């Protein structure tokens, strides 16, 4: 373990607004350092924003669903993604490690208690942290509930083909191209994708892009068609990285409009040892590889998109194959059931079906559940945004 974590924080001072913030790198031990950022009034209740993944990264746009005058918002990149280092490292990268990082961050920043705002995999991690440290929690705002049970994982990787047979077939096609075999079930899917995702060659990048694209296809119900500009070009959705599908992918936010801005991909990560299945430095990725989007004609944009897809697919695969399911969450909800909780879930969420939200609400009698009609998994579908804003206001009032 590293020494005193607080000695590793190098903040940038600010006055609390989104443009003026504090940030730093926190040495959490095991060779990992976690990037964090804090903004908002320092005398306000603190909200820890827990991004999706595993393998996603912080997205400051999540903060826009909260009243910035009422919350001190803390964002962080989980191990192996975003600006955290080393990029894509799998060793000492598990659920308990991330829970420990969150607690070290709380202690380092001198926060007595905080609320947690999580989406998708971020709900899993927020709940896991909450039942481990209930005395440090004020309440919860959770969107796109993922309980990470076997049936939830099986749905995402396999059973969803009943609704998206074309997308699932294309996903299996990509796996067969990369591995030489076609998976017949979830176990084979995980086995056949392990080696290609760890190689970071052109075939591995294409598979990572296919993985993230599959999730993106499942994520959005209301696909808006942007108006073309004077040059006849349609602008990309705000926050969308070049060459990627619009998604808030299953347990990831890695390559979608709900994802971090391009700067969140760590440009300084060192090349990892591929024999340990650690992801390569995104700067070492061929910038021209798998550029299938004619609008993404800038090598830097392609590199960023490839790196985001790799961190998402690699870390998601790692967690599903080695870390999940976790110790069941629902039997432990009693530890935090006295706290206020706002649940938001798209009724047509094809990544995390809505029965998970109902199961959590049943285990948490005081929770307020909003099932959003005509919405899917993506955070920024209009109905989800409205429900999150309302939920954030209710949570703020509950905390006084």
C-alpha cells in the first residue's frame, strides 16, 4: 500500500463553480492512482457522482441534472479508465478495490458524509459502497439500476437477442471474426473475447468497437435526428466521441454521449504488460485503426474513440468474467433502507431491464421509484433527465 493518500493529492483551487474546481490524483495503492474533481459550493451537501462501466469515466454533464447551487459535486474516474492510471490495468481492479477507493477519497477530501448519484454499473457500485459504509451515506439518486445478478448479465450478453436479434447477430459476427469461433452461450462469449481484447491490435480494437457499438444500439429509445448545419453536416450529439454510437452502454459509459469528454482518456498512461491483460497506452493505439466513421477523420478523435472502447470492453469483460455477480445486494439493503433514495429507470431499458428497479424498490420501502415511459437506458433521454432533476430536488429537500 502507498503512504498517506492525502499526500498524493495535488488540487487546483477554485471558487466552487463548474469552471472553477479542485482536482487531483489520489494514490490508492496497488499501483493505481485515481483522478478526482470537485466543484460547487463548499458548504453544500456533497454528492459523489459514480460513473458507469466498469471502464467508463466521469462525465461532467451528469452534474447538469442537479441544482449546482445546492450540491458540492465530487466526480472520479474508477481504476483503469479516464484519467486514472495505469490505463486499463486489470490487476488489483475489482469491486472491493473500488469501494475502498471511494472511502479513501472521502477521507482525503475531509467529507464526513455524502450522497451518491450513480448510473448503470454506477448504481451497483453506489449500493455496494452504501451497504459497506452506511454511516457515511446521506442518500441516493440512482438511474438505470443494475443489480449484477447472473440473470441480469445473461440478459445483456445473450437473452436480449429476443428483442435485438440483428444487433446481437452482428456482435457475434465480430467475435467470430476476431477469435475464429462463434460463441454459443455466455460462457463461450466471455472465453472467446478474452484474448482478442487483450491484444490491442487492429482485430482487438475492432472487437472493442463492436462491443461498445452493441451496447450503444441497446441503450437509446428516443434517437433524435439532429438538424443539418449550413454545410449540410449533422452535428454530433454533445458529449459524443468521434466514431462511436450514441449509448450509455450497459455497465459502461465509455464511448457514448453519456461518457466523459475526450480529455478524460488519459493521454499519459504508460504501456501496460499485455501478458497481464493490462490495456495498452491509448497513445500507442494506431490512430488510423478501425476508423469506420467518415466524419471522424482526425487521428486524435479516432485514437480517443478507440481508447474509450478498449477501456470499456476490456474492463467490462474483466468484471463480468471475474468479479460478478457480487455478494447479493438486495438482502443487504436493510443497512441503508432508512436513507432517502430516488430511483429513475427507463421502462424500455434494454441493457438493464426495469424489473431490477422494481426489485430494489420492493427491498427499500422508503425509496421513490419513477419508471419513465418511452425511455431507455441512456441518461440523457428527455424523460430520464426530467425524472433525475425531480429526484435530485426531492433528495435535496429530504436532506434539509
